[in-house]
């Protein structure tokens, strides 16, 4: 199990972050509550995750479902689950309806920084995905 979130079409199209630019915490706080994102991990596995306004999560993939909590901590988006480990992520906008998640890892001096490769990509299920397909996967 890994991560993700969703947004209404207007929120997706109206967010201030431009494609390929990292989102700030306040943008994530506005974008993700009450939304469902469908997504794909870097290994090609698909998932779906709903972010409820009360901070709870409902996660689904081919292996089953899980619940947990989501939050925004600084400029990272965090997801933690009852049955699996969670993590915090830096998020970039990629087109009108795509969010690319990079796991937050410890950088120099202990400050979090994004991992070198993306962990997952997701899009609001109410709109057409603008995510690019990883090798061997079709979105």
C-alpha cells in the first residue's frame, strides 16, 4: 500500500501551482479534502484513495482496502494507515489533472526533501487524467 488523493474538476483546474511545480501545503489543504483520486504506482500497480474532510482515508487496491488518516505537514502530504505503513510526500502538479507524489526522505541536516524518483501519480476520477504513462503501463 502506498498513497494518494482527489479533487473536483474546478479545484484541479483552478489551483495556483503550475504543471511540474511543487505544491505548497496550503494548496494541498484546499485541493484534497473530500476527493477521490485514482492512481498508479511507479511499479504499475493501480489504487484508489478517498480523502475525507475529517482527515480520514479510505484506500483500495487489488490486494484489498484499508483506512487511516491524512494530513498536511508543512509542504508535505502525509498518509498513515491502520494496516500498512504510511509516509509523507512532496506533490507536483503535472497538467490539469495529475498529481505526482515523491516520498519525503531525509536530506542534508535532517531536512526532508523529495526522493529522486516519483512514488505514484494520481488524478481526480471525475476528470480525464493528464498523467503520462510509465513504461509498460497504460493509464
